[in-house]
C-alpha cells in the first residue's frame, strides 16, 4: 500500500526538500509531485501534472513575507480540480493569512514549525474522512461493536451480525480488535494470522497479502483475527487509517469487534466507523458505564454516530427507552432478547446462534443486520441509524415481549 498521494508546491527549493522529508517521516504520505512555483492559470501544466499523477492532497507552502501568490494558487486549484484536498503550510503568527487561505479553499492550515506530527494528524484526518466518504459512495461500511462493560455481549453481537450480513449480502469481514481475540472461538476457527500481522506489514500490505491474512468461515465470512495472547503494541493513527482504507475498498461491510477495549485505538476506530454500536444491558452498572464511554468517544469525530444495542433484553415495567437514553445520553437502536439457553451453547460449539432459524434471538440479529444494510443504502454520507430506525419501525414491544413487525418479516 503506497499511502496518500501528495503534491508539494512552494516558492523555495530548500523548503521543497524540507517538506518532502517531513511528509515521508509520517509514513502515511507518498510525494508524487513537487514543484518550485505555483500555477499561473487554469491551463497551467502544473495543474495537469497534479491530476495526471492522481494526487489526493496538495500541500501549499505560504511564505510570511509574500503570502498572496500561495493564496491565489489555492483559489486556482480549488476552482479547477475535483476531489483534491488542499493543505496550507505557514506561520501561525499571521491570522489574516490563515483566514485568507481557509477562505480560498484550504481544508487545513499547518504550523510550519510543528514538524511531522502536525502533518501526520492532518493526513490521518483526511484518510479517516476519505474512508467514511468512500463508504457513502458504495465502498465498505464500518460498524464497530463495543461493550459498555465486560460480558455485555459485544463479541456475540458482532459475530452474529457479521454472519447475518454475509448470508444476506456477502463481502463481509469481521475484524477482531479486542486485546485478546475471542471471535475465532465463536466461529470455531483456528487462524494463523490476524490484526497484529496486518499492522506489522502495512508497508507492503496489498489486496493479495490481506487475503492471505484472513481466515474464512464455512459461510464465507472473512475474519481478521485478534491476537492470540495479550498484545501490548498500540497501532498509530496512521496505521489504523491505512488498514481501514484498504479494508473498505475490498469489502462491502467491515464489522469491528472492539469488545471491552477502551483506549486511543477504540476512539480512532469509532472515528473511522460509520456507526458505533455500544452493547449494554439494562442494569445500573452497564448503563452507568455506557454514559461514561459515550462521553469518552464523543470527544472525537464519532459524535452522533453512537447508538445503544440492549442485549439480553427484558421488559422492565416503568423503565422506558427514554429513561435509558437519559441515563446514557445515547439513543437506543436495538434490543436483542434474552436467550441465554440458546446463545451460550452456540458460543461453546462455535456455531453462531443466528444460523438457527427457529430462534427469536436469531431473527433479531438478522433484523439488526438488515437495518444496518438498509441504513447504508439510504444514507449518502454518514450513516443515520436513528432515521433508519424511525423510518422502518422494525421493532415493537408487545406484552413485555420483543417481536418483529410482520411488515418487516423479510428481515
């Protein structure tokens, strides 16, 4: 995988070499074009070369002494190219220049003295946004499952939803980002490779190598397994962005099991996702934890994409969805009925319960998968799960028992 294609434009040859070194140090960028001087008009050969080389980001270097040529170049590139991100690089001591560059079309303004770290953060944001945008344009959708507390059932929900999506649509990969991977046990698989191998080989990871790292279940679901023992190395934002950029280009649905993991990786996974499904139960500890986790995650870019999935659900008289949403600050998307007698043996035997046709819990997992698929198809940008839920009216409560609305029985 070659990283993000970047074009460099500056008026200083020494600056060109310096910026190229800074970009290469991020290990996320590939400089495909560098030029001393800016385009002079819409037909300038510089613009043509940038497009011919398929640059994704153009980095414009702005000098403090004379910023106007760079500002005009930003305007020109913005007006005459499509789907190009523009980063401005200059001093932070001139507010007027910063405002002018942003008005001209720059999506990022980077401090020239900040080193490679600022470039890495900007490129990571670009890659994350591109991943989600591609998902909206027909590329893979990312759904991350995580537990409000240990044992809430995030792995069970992730595995069964992934199997249901694979049965209905195909092209599904389950990525196990738990600190110790359990998804393989739920599927009765014995993987030889997994997430740690993918991260360690990102510098040469392509579609063929990615395929070789997968373990395939009987129904065709691909598993990128979690570590077989506690794995202390934390992927960098750049590494995660590169990995998921490849995944969404090769799979229709990417299901992530984050389990009970709560760290910077979880936050970035949430930022990369079209939706974050936090699995909780209707007990005080679980709902209290869900509220704290929601606060932790919404500090990133995943605001408004977090939804509650209530597992082992039983109707509690006098305790409504509104009560749950008030206590967690998070909308309830789905309720998985309590079916311990069916789910527990299914986990022990490595046969997901969703494969059992006559179980109410199986129908619920299939309906959840169908809702995610439908929400993916009706949303052009970020996944609006709440709208899909209200639009479909899939689940209703009747006499304290969860049922599937007959009109949606096809789910």
